[in-house]
C-alpha cells in the first residue's frame, strides 16, 4: 500500500508541476505566461495576471508538498482546491463535464485523487513519516481527516469559483 501511495503522490505532483511550468515557462507544450493570461481571461479568471500566478504558485507548492509527503494535508488541500477551480472554469466555459468536449473532467479527477491522499495519508515513504509528524488521520479517522481536507479545499476554492461565475456572467456569449 505504501508504494501505491508514493506512486499516487508522485503522479499527481508530476502533473501539477507540468501544469505550472506550462503556464509559467511554456514547458511541456504549454502556452507560457502571456498566453496563459489570455486563456484565464477567457475562462473568467479575472484579474487574469493575478489568477495565473496564483494557479502557478498553488500547483508548484502542491507538487512539492505531495512529492515529498511533507505537510501532506496542506498539499492535498491546495491541489484539490486548485483543480476544483480549474475544473469548474472549464465546465462553465464549454458547458460540458467531459474533457473530449473541452470540459473539466481531467482537473476534477486530479482533485479527487488529491482528496484520496487526504483520506489515506501519505504512506510510509514520506517526509511526514520520516520526521515523525503525526498525520491528520491520527487525530481523526481517515474518513474524518479526508472530509476535513476536502471541505477545506471546497471552502478555499469557493471565492475563486464565485468570482469566475460573476466574470463569466459579464462576458458576452458566443450567440450574441
């Protein structure tokens, strides 16, 4: 089980790292900062320059925390909240859940996977374990700990989602 949790943490961390560096530097066939700002504006993420940098910071910090298994609940909160915002933004823009139609299916799955780590803890191969940090699951059962992380992530994502919703409502529709 511990190897599986390590693999899951590393997979999510790698994807988040790639997403952040796509936006920041254009790595991994990404748009780079200027084009990412345009994309964020189209998604209703205003002010786009601030929201792009916030997304980059969140994705990189979550990637580092999850990869190392350090402050794992915090890493799971950041990853889950960030991917909830991304998923919501894509779903509302393209009016579809499914990735094949431009929807937010993929980031929602990433949010769910980060949430899974909150329910299980980081496993034995984690800095938290090596330095003797008690996981959140030690204070509250896995179900309660996971629920705390997921609810915290939803609360953290809510203001950005509401801001996105207001911005999208102000944007002209393609049928206008």
